[in-house]
C-alpha cells in the first residue's frame, strides 16, 4: 500500500488523460454533449449531477478516507445536510453534545421541522449512549476531536454499539483529517468533512465532503447531492484538490507546533485549563493515542482570570481573531461569542463550554514567533 503523502498527490484522478496536464483542468462547462438522446459522449451530462474536476477531488477524498465513494459539497453543512436528508420523519439521531454549532443548528432548527428528532449525549462516555437510544434511533453522530473542547470519542467503541443496534455511525473528521485518523477503518459508516478547514488548508475556499463505506450509502448520498443540489463548483474543487496535495506536510507541522504550545499553556500560571488531546492530563488522551496518528493542531484553554478572554484574543499579532480553523495561518476565537453562539447558553454551559473559553488553531508559521506572540499577550493581561 502506498503512503499517505503519495496518495494525496497521486490518488483519485490526479492528471488529465486527454492532454497529459499534471494538474486536473478546471472544467467550467455546465453541460456535456450527447451523441444521441440519453447517450452522452463521456460520463457527464449536466454539472450538478457530475463534473470532471469535482469527480477528481471526490475520488481523492474517498481514497484518503479508505471509503468506497466521496461526494463534494458547497460547504461542510451542505454535505452534513445531505446526510441528514437521507433520514425520514420520526427517525432519531444520537449526537455528540459539543457538536459544531452549525451542525446543531441544522438539525435543531431545520430538520426537526421535517420530523427528525435527536438527543445530545456526551459520546466520550460510551456508557451514556444506551440510555439515549430509542426504537426510532437510526444513527450515532460523532465529532472527534470535538469542537471546541477537543473531547475524544472512541470511534471503534461507538461503532460497535451502533452495529449491535443496527445504527449508522457518522463521524465528522474535520479536526483530524484522514492524515491523523480514518474513521471508516475503525468501524464508521459515513465520514463528513468541512473541507473549508484543513483539507483546503489556506482559508480561501468553503467546501464539504461526505465519504461512504458501502454502495448503498453512497447511492443515498449521491441521490441527495443531485436532488438537493448543494454541489461544489469546479474552481473550488480544484482549490481543495490543490490543498490536499500538501495536507500531510501541513498536518505534521500543525501537530508538531501545537504540542509545544499546549505544553507552554499548561505550564503558564495565567492559564487555568488546557484542552489538548496530546496532553497526558487530557481525559481522552489514551483513546486519541490509539485511534489517531497524531493529536492535531487544535486546542482550547481558559485563562486563570476567565473574564479577560476578549481582551486577550485582541492582543495577538499572528493569531488572527477569526472564526474557522485549519488554515496555514494561526487563528484564535472565543467560541461562546463566535462559533458556538447559536447554541443556547444553558446547553453550552451544560456541555462545559465556558464563556471565557479560547480556541486556537495553530498555523504553520515559525513556532518561535507563535510562542513569542502568546508570551507577549500574557504579559499584557
Ligand atoms: C466548520 C465546520 C463544519 C461546517 O462546515 P462549513 O464548511 O463551514 O459548512 C462542520 N463541522 C466542523 C467540525 C467544522 O469545524
């Protein structure tokens, strides 16, 4: 089997067979010529249903996640919505309690209108799952490491429970990427991604992916991709494919720098708590060490004086105050005020997201500059 970096560059469709172009061309054509009615010249008819540039990145993400088929969407939420839309009224989903805010909003504010129901559970505690299951439960939805508390969910553990009850296991692999973790090989059925984050990697494209393990699931997702239409355009497909070519290099650097920064924060008397799965003090450290090949570039922390979060995040030079994550540049944010503001305050508090929690996305700048930036900001508070 070839290595991950080789696969990221040569996997999927990596060149153009007709011209020899080593970068897949951007096919902007919205429609494709047919020889006779219903007999297209190639494999494409209309670009919502299929586009060669999109297909290249779809095959690539399927290869990297070791799935059967991949599907590219206009955003992570478009992909996640296409998965939710495979269910029917009355179906019940067990979902991790500190799920990405937008995923919660889609389920809670949109899909419940069409009869889906859900229960939020701390999936890092496997024993909590069984009491949440009902006779209508169809799926367990996990996000690991989770956002923003970096909770670790035992993918093999929940997949085993799901299989015993004939439920699907869906894993949001945005934080880890297939470079660090491959949920389908651990028993999951579907992987979802915000490609906006590490896959694209340069904060210049919004995208989403779904990877299916079986033909039946692939057919369901493909049907919804075409029927609901939230597809990724050819230019954006090309950008994500280009991003993925350096995914391995970037993830290795993000991970290396994050480990040092997590140690630095943990040792600082200005910091009350650090959430990073690479720290041996982290509750999910052992499971993370088992199911991930590295601990990634995301972490969050609380200041010793929790009221200073807003001032702190404004006093950094290289950590840009912004939502999103996973780009080459370091980002910082306050989840309660920004990415997770759409989760009601009581639910946020119940799942441990303090108002003063600060989330870091460690970029690939020189580590010394990042450390100096943090040190300076600490001195100011
Ligand atoms: C950003 C994000 C999403 C949503 O993706 P979009 O591309 O913004 O629609 C879903 N899950 C996680 C973990 C995310 O970070």
